[in-house]
């Protein structure tokens, strides 16, 4: 089994050994290459124990460039130079030992060097072809596995099926090559004068003056979008969730980067202001893959400015590594589904969930400003027709009527959205009560993470691409042309308005963290990821490298902030804890 699934890896190792070893030891290359494959799999097993994910091309190249990363990942705090000297000495000594034992002539050495160069080129070409072939034909080669690649477990299965080098080649082709370019690239100089100009309107609130920084709530509205914007309906549905109210600061369509699933990707992008697409193939598993390396994010940024930071989540802390990741992002405490007393089968309504969050003391009196992240899950797909029995029982229909089944699913979505809307009102009420008691203003920001796969023709994102489940209903005929990656954002606040009430384009999801920080800003130094404001000004809603001159710099500078902590003292307030 091992040999069958690691054929190319074994062949490459065997060829190298045949050249390096004396001719009389040629047969030894077979068990040696087999042992090396076992060693590579053992190394991968160690990585899986730490992150739950196999070793990728990006992992390997990162460790080659900075071996200290490996030591740090294993929990050893050693200097960059110590690790590099040790790892450089080991292969040097091994090669010296082999040469001393074999004592080849200069001609033989020259021949071996030439053979090794040829084998290296052939091996790289073979691996490139293998990686591209697997990436292009994944659905045909592994149809049962491909639709499950939104989970980490199937990635481990894929590694076992492909082999160590084959999996590295696949991840290179599936996204790591481009991410490696970003990591190695140099960003352009930050245009400080232009930054100050675009920051000025957002700092007007600080100029007007308010003694207290606001309480801030970020609410993750599962699978939430505005059907009035996405679909052609028989009449508008005026739910407070997506309707402007007295305290609405800004409201409109949100451009997310995923379809049908992968909530954790949007969570990461909302809390960091950086697109996950710049982190390679396994960057899809944001909390597990990227989270442990993060040294700066919006919660940490606000915590450094005196905020208490709490997260209330509808899954257990172990799910996708979310609990540990949120602590890295800067949350003082992480309250998971178990600590909140939520059911494990997702039968709680959003009203139930928010009620339990309130009961857990999320809005207990304090003399510090709060940042609270809370998630919901009631509107998660599927949207099976259960509560409506006839056309007459439907609150709204598609403009072109459509089938009863499709209209019923739409009404099931709206029924659950009503629960989410009432939950939102309960949260805002708590913020308003706190303001009445303490004088501290509030900011409430809601975002939809993705459209539900039950309404995206069964399409949902996986690592490196997308997959499709067979669906009985198509919603394509009823769409207004809105992108499948369009959801909703809604800012509500008791502070004076500085954000445009509605942008003329779907707002990029990575802009949210920056916009949230402007509510608490007293100076330009209080704006998190300010380059995002410049991107909004110059590139509007399309921040891709093809359209936006700042697109590449956004990824490069974003990673520098996350991983090297450009605001060096922002994490100095200590570590958080996952509550029992």
C-alpha cells in the first residue's frame, strides 16, 4: 500500500541513492528509499499532531528558508542562527562522511554531480506534471474525497493516497506557488500622505470628541444575505436585518471570498482584514493553518487600546482549531458551544443562542470598553420545506413565480432570518441599555459569511477550489445577476456617522476590520490596517491584483502585520483562555 501510493517519491529517492552510494551497494537503495518514505510520513504525522493538516509545499519551502519555524512549531524557543547552523552542519557532515568512506576520484565526483543535476531536473519536471495533473483531475481521480475537502480529515487521506512528494507537488499546483511568490515579494513603499488624506474623514468622529470609546459587537450571521438584492421577488421583504433603521450607519452588499460553506474563512478575514487567498492551498483552513502564526489582528489591536475582548461561538473550541486561533487573534476569553450550553445538533434558534450569550454575562457592567464577537448558525443549509404546505401560506414568492418547492425554500430561509433579526434587536437593546447606564456609545456590525449552498446550485468551496452537491432546486433563474459571493453588512451605532451610508459597490469583506476600528479611533494610529481605506478609495470594490494597483501590496503588508506584528507592543497584554 505504501509503495503503491508513494511511487514517484520512492523512485526519486531511489535514483538519488543509486548515484550517491557506491555501485556495490545499489540494492541497498531499495530498502533505504522505503525507509526514507517512512521517515517523511513520520515527519508529516508530527505536523498533523500539531495542526491537523499534512505538510504542504509552502510548509516545506518556509522551513527550508527559515528552519527556526520548525523548532518554534514544535515548541522549542531557539534562535534563528542556532537552528540554521545545526541544520547546515548535519548534511555537510553526512556528505563528508560518505566521501571519506568512498573516497571517489575527481572524475567520479564530476560524473556523480552531473547525474544528480540531471535527476534533479527530471524529478522536478515529473513532480510538476504530477501536481498539475492531480489538481486538474481531482474530481475524476478521487470523486468521493473531492467533495469532502472542506474538512481537514480528507486532506490527510489525500496525503496518504498520493504520497509525500506527490502531495507537495499537488499543493504547489493548487495554490502554494502563488502564495510563495507573495511571501517572498517586496511591497512598495507605503504612501503615507495619501493614507492620511483618506483617513481624515473617518477621524472626524474623533475630532468631534467623545470621552468614552464605544462598546463594539461583531455578529457573524450564518448564511445570511439580502434576498431583495440577490433575487427578483414578488415584493420587497422589509426585515430589520437588512433594512436601514434610526441607528444605521452603513448597510449594503458584502463581497465575500467563499461560496456555500467555509464560514471560518470569512471569520478570519473579518477579524484580520487580510484575504485568506494569499496563504496557499491550505490557507482555506484559516484557524488551523494561519491562526497559530498570527501575532496581530483586530481584537489584539483593540485590546492594546483598553478593550476587553470576548468571543461567543456556536461550535466547540476544538472545531477547526477555532478556540486556539481566536486567542491568537487577541481575544481574552473564548466561550464555546459547550460552555454556553448549546445543543450539539444545531437545533438552537438564533434567538436561543443570543439569549444564552446574554445570560453568560456578555454585557455585564464594566468600566472598560468591550469587543464582543458572537456567531449564529440557524440559517445554515439545507433549507428543507417543512413549515409551509401551500402557495397561499407563503409570505413572498419569486417574481417569475417558480416552483412551489423553490418558493418554499425561500420562505424557510426568511423564517429563520426573522429569528436572526430578533436576535440582533436583542443585542442592540443590550448595547443601548449599557449606554443609558454608563454613557458609553455602541457600535454593532453584522456580516453574512456566505450564501447557503442550498441556494448556490449546490456549489460550495473546498481547499483549492469548489465542489458541488446535487440539488433538487435551481435558483439561478430568479437571480438579479448578483454574484454568488455577495452577502450583507450592517453597521449600527449611536456615534455620529462618518462611513458612507452605502458604498456604490459590494464592500470587500477585508475592509470590515478597518472600518470597525475607525469607530474607536482617536488618531490615525488607532486605525487598523489603514491601507484598506486607501484600497477602498482607489480600487472601490475590486481589490484583485488584476484590477487594483494596491492588490499585491495589500497581501504582502497584510501578512507582515499578521506574522511580524508591525504594531510591536500590541500583544503585550498577555494571553487569553478558553473557558471550560
